[in-house]
């Protein structure tokens, strides 16, 4: 039979061992928790440092871009009047060489009021990899007899060089066919302009009536006179 008195030291020693083990386990857990917390703090610190550096770099780049943009806008404002003057001088020079040239404008009714020519509208057609130019010419027979319109449309670039053409009622193979116009009759002709270079940009146009005498355009003959 076990002596109760002798078993007390054993129980106390066992309890002390268990307490020491638990203390040691908590000490190891505390160290691991401390390391984990330290690693997380370091990660947050370096992340914040990296983000702060990137934000600072982006702010510097933004300031540099703003400064460059302001300088470019200032330079643009400075040279704009000079460019406008140069364009005006070029326009006068080109028109001086070809006085009958007119400024080409898109999607606007451009009045002609030249004999049976009433007005013309130019349209720029943009496709995915190409562009084209169309015109709509309106004519009216204001004479007292039928007439057969014959029209030459010429397009020029900013330097006054011809870059395209279109014809109505002439003998050219690519000319748009035109029947006779009755007295007072109004008719419109719509077609594409043939460009010599598809990348060319028309800036001026000229309309000629092929039948002219001494440089002065006259009315076309009637059918009986042909």
C-alpha cells in the first residue's frame, strides 16, 4: 500500500515538470509569433518604402511632363501667328499662279454661280486603310435652249500642284456621262475624284468648262448647233 505522504513529493515534481514544459512551449510560441510579427512589419515597411519611392518618382515625372507640356504650349502659341502668316503667304502665292483656284472645304456647299454651275460639295470618305474624295456638283440650265454640260474638275495640293481630276460629259473614257439639260432644269452629279496619288491631300480646286474662247468661258452649244 502506497504511503500518501511519500506520494506528495512525486505529484509536486510531476506538476513542476508539466509547468516547466508548458512554460517552455509558450516561450517557443512567443518567439515564433515575434518572428512572424517582425517579418510582417518588415514587409509592410519595405512595401511602404517601395510605394513611396514609386509615388515620388511618378510625381517627379508628372512635374517634368507638365513642364514640358507648358513649354510646348507656349512655343505653339508663339509660332501659331507665324504659321498662319506663312499659310496666308503660301495661299496668295498659289492663287497668284493660278488665279481661279478656290479653297477646298469638306461638307460645305460651295457656291459657284458660273454660267450653269450652281454649287459643289466635297466629301472625304475614310475607310480602315484608305480614304477617298467625292463631289456633288449641281448645275442648272438658265439659258433658253437645251444644253449639254461639259465640266472639268481639277484638284491641287497646298503647293498648287495638280493631284486629281474628274470630268462630266467630256470625251474622256473615265468621264461621268451627262445628258442634255432642259430649259430651267436642275441636275446633280455625284462621283469620286481620281487622285494621282492616294496619299495626296487636296487643298484647292478649279472647275473649267472646256469649251472656251480666248480664255473666256462661253455657253455650250445646243444640240442643233452641234
